[in-house]
C-alpha cells in the first residue's frame, strides 16, 4: 500500500513556532503523568510546619516564611528548580527518548528552547499553586494573622518573587542537565547549595550582601519590585535595576549555553 | 546514499569504531551484520547524526547528518531502545511526531496509514501497556509516518515473534519496493540474508566485508561447519566410512553421552556436504535419528573471519 499524501519537499511545511507548539504539547503531557509534579506541589506544605510555632503572627511573619534565607527560598525553590530544570533534558537522555527527538526534522536548539518553555509553564503553575497553599495555609493555621483580601498584593508579590527564583535557577539547571550525562541532579544540588550558602552567608560576610550570589540579586529585585513594603535587601555596589539585569542576563546566557552545548553534544 | 569514510569513534578508552568505511546504495536493502558490541548501533547513530565522528566523514544523501533538520525530513530511524513516551497512546504518539513536519489533517491521516501499514490497530491503549512486539511496530510506524526516502532500522526484529518477524520483513521489502532505501542491522545472519540485496559485515568496529549477500554467504560458507549426527552406533560407523570415502569432511569425532553415541563431523564445504550426505543416506539405507548444525553462532563465524 502506498501512502496518499505527497512526499515533503526539501523545505519544512511547518514553521518554527508550529513545531515549538507541537514539542511543548508533547513535553507538557509528561508532567501530567509524572509523580514528581505532584510531589513538588506537596512539598509546599512543609514550611507551614514552621508557621505553627509562631505567636501573634502577622503578614510580616508570612513574608519572613518565604523571604531571604527562609526554608522556601533556601530549600524549596532550589529543589523545584533543580528537579524540573535538570530532569527536562536528562530524563530524555536516560529514557533514550532523545533518540526520537533527534531523528525528527527539528533543530537541536529548538528542542532546548521548547524544553525551556515547557519547564517554565509547568514550574510557574506549580509555584502559583504553592504560593496559594502557603498564603492560605498560613492564614488557616494562624487564624486572624492577616486579612486575606487586603493582602492579595502580598500573595502576588510572593508569586513573582518565587517565580523569579525559579526562572533564574531552572535555566541554570537546564544547562546542567544538557551538559552532564551522569550525576546531573547531584551536581545541580551541589551548585544550588554552594551558590546559596557561600554566596549568601560566607561571601556576604565581607561588607554587605555579595554581588557574586545570584540569590542576593533575586532577593534585591524582589525587595524593590515585588514585596517592597515587607522586605529590605541590598547588594553591594548594585542598584535594583542592575540586579534585575543580572537575573535577565543569567537566564538568557544559560539558555544560549544550553542550546550551544546541545548542538555539540554526542548522544551515545 | 550513505557514505562513511575512515570513520573512528571512541567513548573514553573504548574504541567503538576504528577506521570504518561503508557505503549504502540508493534503492537497496543493506543488511548490517555483526555480533553484539561490534559497533553497529554506534555506526547507525553516526549516520542519523546523534554522534559526531572523532575522525573521518559521514555523509547521507551528500549532506552532513548532524543537526540537519532538512535531511531528517527524508530519513526515518528505529533505534534499538524502547524510546517511546509510555504515557501516550500509540496513535497520539505517531500523530504528534508527524505534526512536526506535516499539517494537522495530513499528519493524522499519515499516522493512521502508518499504523495500518505496520499492522497496529490498538485503540485507547497507552504505550506502557504495549507488548515488546507492539512497541517495535509503533517505532517503525513513527519512523515511516513522514514517508522517508531512507529508513534506518537498528535491530528491528528484537522482541518479535516468528509471525511478527515475517511481517516486519515483508513491510521492509514493501517499503523498499516503493523506493525507500533501507539500512537494517542485526546480529542474526538468517534475519538478513533473505531480505537484503547488499550486506555489510562489521566486527570490532571495522568493516570485514561488503557486497552482495551471495558473496558474503560464500565467504561465511568457507567457515568450517560442525554437524552433530545422532543415530545407532552401527549406522554411524557405516556413514563415517562413506563420508571419508567421499572426502566431504575434514574431521570426525565420536562422542559418547550417557548410553548414546553421536557423531561430530566438521566440513569446510557445507554447500556440498548436505546434499551429499542426503544422497549417501538414501542410497545406502542408513537410519539417522537426528542431524543438526552446531555452528550457527555468528560470533564464532566472525572470529574465524578475522
């Protein structure tokens, strides 16, 4: 039996955007069936255990719970970014499904960019749910701590703050996942905690918050743009716009690095 | 169609392919035969552009296959791995991949036809519930959905039952008849010798021989074949004498196992051996219970050839 349709000619009959949409749909499907997605939602309940011990809690205590050097910014955000970022490409490599993608008429860079968009969609949805769980959970556990409706701007600020964390870190970890064939998760974990620990605490010990910590720039941007009434944070020799540019630069830089690495990679 | 010139590829200290040259003619079914670990999959991955060669050049239809999306429109690849998304349904999987190249309606029609072509008509079942054979067919459907000019199959018979193997061979022949060039790898000789019109033998990362299957089989036929014959002892004695007289064997051994005796004959010319033994047995009314070749082991043949 011969197929009825005509053979494709030398040029694509789909555009970059159309192919990206198909790839993103394909990748998004995975997260619906992946248990990791639901675990990343469930872990947002953990910081609430800390909230139970608070007396006379208010909205400031909620911001402390998610703010700089809290369990949320120090543990949960790196973890979400790490798992979604690293596994996006390394899962395809481990399951050998990367072969299916590489055999298709798509550029390797298209695969990386589509993966990045996918993990951004998934991560930002998870963070929206996590922010809501934290915000409402805090209020339910500590009734009367703050008025939910009057503090919706804090909920929004929390979402933007955690999203910025995620976008910056997940892009770095996407690169780690492309670059490394083995132990990508382990190295990603080491980077996350080295960066957060040394950047925030040790380098930070020399004259204010160190500009060498990505976390410090994220906190500074959040304190100026998202949660300015509740957070006060500075980075030595940087203004808030420069810190924002650092964050944007890291995202663009690591995404480009991931694409270039993918282009030159062997897939044995 | 495919040209590999003096290609080498190593992974750390392990040399997978060393100075390998190989050519696949347009319109052929080329059997790529070699024992496990010979470098077949590495070679195919170089052809499909998943690996960069350390040395040498790889060209497919005159182009470099690495990150060449235009070339991928004309090629289909079935890997040896279970590289499917288990949470998807078969048709959804094939359609999604087809949509990367074809408009939506056309992709759906092409997916339906490709699935019909491989004989897979499972509705509503997720891939994780598929048997190995069904997964193999699905992989082939995904590889042919865009109607490629070149189809590369890495061990496509793995996990298929005899009927499945026969159908797969027919499918490959049909595709070739429609103008598709096929490069197909296997470590089992009899899977390839009937269907291929070209063969390439690879061992320890190097091409041993390349040519028509008849030439390759002739080369393999020069390998000493060992034949085990089971019969009553007096019959074996008579047959031994006749085989020595006819000079169709190079050595003979009597093997006693439990209460039975077997005769192990070695011949350098199996083509001549089998018809002559049949004739001798018939003419001299010798009773044989059982006769079998014990040298089907491809690795032994390759060891001999190198």
